[in-house]
């Protein structure tokens, strides 16, 4: 099979997937070595980008998938949402952040960190496919939760390791000590 035929095969398959496909799966389906698939995927992604297409081929969440080009997001959003926006609440975003950075974590621990009951928010996050159960805590038997591959896909990340560092968003500890010292004087 020529490189052009393999590329066409990759395109045809990736046009119908619901989630990113790995090079291994593509290689098995097309019956071509994984190394060849990897090289062709990289080549295709670069080619689409250099041609300034309305879409990109990206490696996300351990696999490859087509996405609309980010600079066309407002247009695509307008078409897809058609005026209906279903955004996460501030409480859901905060809960999701706690889970993303502390996973796996129990619902009780998330509630303790946030200082509020998160049961309803957790149900929303599970229903939307952003969070899933990932076992039980040995000491308490509580269900543990983690973010899903869908969560990483939506953020354009491959894994938990790709999450941005939290330190720049935390308060300045030295500055906080100074403020506390002035309050106790």
C-alpha cells in the first residue's frame, strides 16, 4: 500500500471516530507497521497546518483525531451551540480542578477541600463524562474519582502530567506571612 493510500485510509477512519485513536489501533486496522503510521500522522498534521486548513490533526489523550482549527472556534461554536450554551458552573469548575490536581480523590476529601457538599456537582461531572470512579480508598472504603480521557481531550492535553503548574495561581506565601504578622501586631 502506498503512503498516499495509507494517508487516505487514516483520514477515512479518523473522520468517523468519537474519540482519539492510537497509532497502534490505526496500524492494526490498516495493516501497516505502527512506526509508518506514526510518521504519516506527524506528516499529515504538519501538512494540514501549513496549508492553513479549517481543521487540524492533533495527538490528544493518547490518540489522534481531527479538530476544527482553533482560530475558527467562534464560528464553529455559533454553529454547534446555536445560541444554547451549557457551561459548567463555578462550583463544578472548582470541583473539577480539585479532582484534576488531587486525583484519585474521594468525594468527602473534595468536600473538605472546597468546604461545601459536592455531591450534586460530582453527579453532574460524572454525567458529563468529565469524571469517573477509579476504585476505593483502602482505609475508608470511599469511592475514588479521577478525570477521564474525555476531560483531557477537551482540554487538549495528553495526561495529568500536562496540567499546568498550580504554583503561579497560589497566593504568595511570603506576602501572606507579612499580612498575617501585621494583623497580629
